[in-house]
C-alpha cells in the first residue's frame, strides 16, 4: 500500500482561527485559543495519522510587524513555515482583505506549492458577502484554491482535510504513528497556564508573561508540577498575584482542571511569580524559553 506524508502549515493574520482549525484537525487541544491577538507564540506541530497517511500540521503565530525581539522570533517561526511546507493553508476571515505584511503576502502569491485559501468564520456572513469575498481573494491570490469554512462549527473541515490528503506527496511517516506532537509535556503545561493569564488579565500583562515549568514529577495516580510565571516588572507581579493571592489562585485552579483532562490524571500544581526584567528583548532569555 502506498503511504502519503507531509507538512501542512497554517498561516494568516492574528485571530483568524488558525489554532481552532489545528485543534479541529488533530482532535486534541494542542494550541491555546483566546480572543486576544498573539495568543500563539511558537510553531506547534500536530500529527494526524491514518493507515496510509501522516499529516503534520503546523499552527503558527499570527503575522504582525515585529516591535521587539520576542515578536521577531515569532515571525521567524512563520518564515520557517514557508520553507518546509508541502501544502500551505492561508487562512483569512470574512471581511478581511490583506495580510498585515506585504512580504509574506508575496511569498504566498508566488508559492510553487499548493495553497488552500480558507475563508473562515462564514457562519458570521450571508451569501452575498461570501460571494464578494471569494471574488476578492480569487483576484488577490490566483494561485490558491478557495474553500469557505467555519473552523469553530466544523463546516467543511473534513472536506479540507480530504483535499489535503489528495495533495500530499507519497512518503513514509516522519514520526512514530502513535505520536501526537513534537512538543514535550512541559510545553503544554506552560501554554495552559499562559492561556488562563490571557483570558483573565488585560492590557500589557498577558504579553509580558512567560511560563517556565521547573518540576514535573509523574507518579502512579498524580502528577506534581511546579511552574514559575515570569513578568517584566514588580507592578506586574502584584497584578498577577492579586488581592491575597486570589487572582493567581484562579489561574491555578483553571489550569489544573485543563491539565487533568489533558493528562488523564490528578494534578498537583504549584504556581510562583518572579520578575525577569525585559525578558522579551533579551536574546539569552528568549533562547531559554525556546524562541530560537
């Protein structure tokens, strides 16, 4: 039996639904999802296996013009997504008409690999608006195959997946067939905690935060985790902790529940907050957190 395998990389502006689509394909919550821009900071691999295929989906940060070193690194992950893709999923939403970075847009329109332009959130539009958007994008990206979808509602997600399988090259699998992602457990712990911070804190706080899991001890019936929330200033530390620790406790309780679902075990989670000044602009700190 012939076997297909390849890299399918999802790119687009912030908040167009890339992470929602990735999780829908994989059937697991690998990418965190919030209403805030720049929720995804890394390139996250999700692996979908079948008897005769292996699809390696990459969720990437939303395309922005970088303002500091961390964002430069995030856009580096997007650039790498162009380099190894076998199929490119360019995701836009109803009402959108351009990528925020012209150089990336030119890479898409000049792509030699198959491009599926996924017009997302069509559940929020009418037929006339949809037809207008399809026409606009057909003119802007003539090399793309346009497929209207709703990642949140699951509309046309299976059809996109089937089309991807058709486009993949013949290849043996790149990873073991029982593997779900290339990220370690600690990565998903960090992301789960960071998601709760994105949900519950406003303004600059979520963007000044990084999470580092210092201890992960798995026993028969329980996993013991100790994680540190890094902020850039003392004032941010106080906001994260909240009055008598109430805000930090809420983050811990909600993250623990998600992690118990993810790992299928009881979780004991300890959270601490530390100041790590200007970590977003420090190359050594960024490397330490995986932003190479």
